[in-house]
C-alpha cells in the first residue's frame, strides 16, 4: 500500500515528521524551520476554552421522524407529519470540568440541533423538566456556587447548600437531583426535556404554549450513590463510552417525542405562572401528546470538530416556533450565542457541525476565521439585487404584552409557591425506596467536612419546608435537631 506524504497546514510536503532543523546534529535549532514552528504554534492553540457550563459531554447524530399531525398547533416544517429531519444530540454534565466523571451527581444536559430546511432549530434542555432558578440574574451566581472556590480551587458543598437554602425556588430541582435520577446509569437511559415554555403558532395565526418531553425508549435506569462513586473511580468516561459503543454496534438509542400544549389564553389566569422554569405543568391539566420519535444512528467522526465545537442556542428558532416570557429563556437567548462567539469565535456558525443545510444570505461578514463571506452588496436595503428580509413566514408569532417596568419574582398566580411541587414529587411520585435513597443522598452530600453545623440546620429547615418527613429523615441522618 502506498502511504500518502504528510504536509503542513498549507499543503506543503513535510520534510520530516520527527526531526527539527538544526545547526549540525547537536547544534541549536533554526527559526527558519517553519514546519516545526507551525507544528508547535498550532499545538499551543489546539484547545478552545472549555464550556463554562456543560463542559464534559458527548453526542451522536440521528434523525427525527414526525408520525402525527400537529399542524393545528404549529406550522414549523420539521414538525409536520411524515417529515424526517437530521439532528445532533449532545449530552453533558452541568457543573464538572472537561475531565470530570460522567457519573457525578448532576443534571444532564440534553441539547438538540435540528438541521431543517428553514435553518437550524436548537432545543437546549436537560434531563429534568425544571431548573434551580427562575431569573437569569441568578444564573452566574448559581453556577459559581457549584464550581470551585477562589482561595483553594476546591469544590465546596457548604457553598452549594448556602446558595440553595437562600433560594427556596431551587427546592424542586434539588429534590430531583437528590433522587437517584441525579446519577443516571447512562445517557441512553435518561428522559430529555426542553424545560422552558415555547410559543407555537399555526398557519392561521393561532397561538399555543408548548413544553417538550423526550421519553427514552430504553427505559429509565439509575445508579445508587455507591454505584456512581464506584463507576467514577473505575471508568470516569462511562457514559461517553456507553453511547459510542451502542451506536457502533447498531443498538441505536431512541426517544419518543411528546409535547404538552396549553391554549394561549390559559396562561393569563393559570393557577401558577406557566413560564416559571422551577415548575412543571400537571399532566392532568395538559396531557402529553406523542408526535414522533428520534433515533441516534451515527457516531461523530471527529470529537473536537463535531462535538466540542458544536454550538447550541435557544435563539435558533424557525418559523412556527417562538420564545415565551420565561425569564430564564429570555436570558439564554442572548447568553448562549454570546458565549459561542467568545469560546469558538464570531464565525462559529460557519463550522460544518453548526452550518445550516439551508441557504445563508446574511449581511454579517469578515472577522476571525471567516470562510463563507458575503459578496457585494454588503448592506441592506440595497438596489443591487441583494437578498431582502421577508417577515411573512413569522406571521403569527406576535402577541400583546403590557405592564410596569419592575424587578420582581413571579408572584401573580395563586399557587406561585416554591415548595409545593417538590412536596408532590415526594408524596406522589417517589416510591418508599426512592425516598430512602433521597434522604441518604442528601445526608451524604451535606455531611461533607466543609459543611458547617449552622449550614446543616439550614439544610434541615429547607427539606422540612418540602415535607416534614423528609426534614425529619435528613435531621436524623445529620444528627441535627429538626
């Protein structure tokens, strides 16, 4: 077999793969050895900054198939019956760094990119239908509390509980996290959720609020705290390995796609604010509707190019789908693309994994690493035959809003409390075994040596507010008065 010759990045044949140019065999190296300089300089820059959040992850490509007619709710092309749309799904942990363990107790990111005929559509969710906070002004503080201290660069459970107990809106998500669903067996065995509320509008201009649910066809499977710790020690990349090997052997994982649909008018006087990211919509009020299924059937060929540089953003919306007044979603519409511009560069959407399959006729151009640059004319409007905007496809997304300019929490609906849905999780969802494990998981987490006695009292109060039995169990485990 003929071996092709190696080159530098400009395509020049390389004179050597292993020897630098020097003055004699034992002499100093030469600056003129541009093959060596390029090799070293590129190596020095071959890592982009890791994601501030969701740093550790993996993913695969697949296809969405819509099997039911939901045209009465949305005119979005990818959700029309019979439509097949290629996609990329990236899983991740939230707080850990790039080298952290897959099995750590943490929510799992569940980010989808659909390559539609009308541009990319991204759903940036988790394996939980809720989140820790409801206002984006708290997001960076929350993440800082889950990361590392400034003085010793160590993770600190005391500051985690400090943030959680000072923000009772976190109780629903922390309850979920402290069950065994906080340590899933694999990415294939988790549900996914869009988490936020989104706007759907149909061809006639009728509007609906919607939530996405992606139900794993493999079934939910979790690890106990002990099993997760053991896996952390023996195979910190277990989830990445499991997904890769499943797809490689043809055991393609799939998820059933369901939606909850709320008539537009219901939101105004619903019993709690339906845009609050710390709440779920009860299925008795708005049952899930199955609309299709997606399957992962292809591994990436290059992890860095197709997963590490993949950029997901909830601002990637297509006609038929819009944003809701969810405050966290509103903040993420700006935050996600902004962090991609910093981490990968302003032309990150020209990278193959992020590039839409539909035509791009933008008047944004130049900047670092620009490839598909705009030709003349370079401005709009123009009389030189350049592309012009057409708002018709978005007809239907408009709706009326009014109110005073304030800084306020959601407190307009009769059931806008912080502990009620977490209490329902304890009372009506968890089995006796689940409850016992939840208590043990909380006690184990709050027993870290850095958690102070005063903080343990606050932890007991926090869980007592969720449910007296839960608080009593935590108090007994921590040896702290209830």
